[in-house]
């Protein structure tokens, strides 16, 4: 029988443990981790994500600071806010919700966040540390994927991991993390020749291409583990992943569903990153 890799349940367990740790530290020090979330404009998806992050902070005892700026905000004003948050001792993590309006330079904004408070793991310093195999703050979704695999005791050492997608947010960092776990990694993308044949070589297939239900049964080796990072809406408006769950699940050894798979883990890892940043900045032993 196919194992369902349920990120929603794992994320709930992580939040519960984190809440206990934060409570214990607060009793000893009177300090709590603080996460500042900056949103620019009224993008509906961004608003949902921001609200979910706020709720997760409330559940675990993190301090949540929200900053909602108009879509036409001047880039300089946004950068000034980030600078203030960099120097605010009550803020240990800073997240600027993407995407940003076109008139704002996304890279400049990411680069302006202090690497020590970059809980999204997007700053070039943290990206470089990941590539070097050194400790830094790691992009939340890729970190969540690896956490899920470990939680379900999926063998990683020596496994052939094929990643469909090469984005800076998921594809590239999850490749680095899997290499760190001693997996053999192949990165594929939209221009890869004979993509199904390469995907069929995977012991672990990670789909992060951003195309609804693109990965069908002919992409998957029987007995493979399939992690679906995609969040899309099909023609009927239903939320679906990059994997055609109905055709792939019967032949996979394990698979993550959408919704309820990777998505909840992304927020859980954001909370973990904020906790990590808090401990480092405050000089507290966990």
C-alpha cells in the first residue's frame, strides 16, 4: 500500500514542540523570537500566506509583526523599513512576501535583509553557505521537503533524486540539501530531453515545475518516492499539484498529497528558521 507523506500532520507536531521550547526559554529569559512579515500590495495569494504565517506564530508563541505597504510604495521607503527591522532587537526574522510590484527590484530587497535575519534563506550569503555545505538559514520549502523525507524514514544516502524544476526558491536549494544528505542528484527542467525517461530513473522524484498534474505515471518508476511541491489550480478551480496524483499514487511507494503535503511544512520551517535566528542572535543554547 502506498504511504501518504502528510506534511500537515508533521507540521502540527513541529509547531507543538516549538511552542514548548519557546515557553521554556521565555520563562528563563523573558525573550521570545520575533518575526516581521512585510507585504507590498494586495495580491490575494500573498494575503492568504501572510495570514497563515501570523496564525502559526500565535499558536507557537512567536511574536508576529506585520507591515502592509501599498502597491505603489517607493522602493526607497521599503528599503528603509527593512533597515529599521535589521536594527530592531525584538525582530529576529524578516520576510518580505514575494512577488513584489514590478517597479521594485526584488534582488535589491532580498539583499537588503540582514543574512542573520533572512528566514526565507534567499540572501546570497545564505545561498552561498548552503552551496558550501555550511550552516546558514535555508530556504523553507526545500528544508521542509528534506524534513518530510527524514520523518518518514525514506533512505537518502546513495538514493538517486531527480528534481523537476531549477528555480532559486525550490529546485536549486533542494538539490544542495539532497547532496548534503549524500544522495545522487539530477536536476531537470523544461528543456530537458526525454524528461519522462530521466524521471523514471529516480528513487526519489521531487516535482517543482509549476505545471498542473504534469507528472503522470509514465514519469515514475514503480516503488519510487514522489514529493509534489506544486500548488496550482486546474480548469475547475481545484487546488492540484504538479503530479497527477490519481495515476501516480498506485505505483509509488510513498507520495505527498496536494494540499496537505509540502505546503504546511513551508510555514513550519519558517518558524524553525526564526527560532534558529533568535537563538543565534540572542546567544541562547537550545
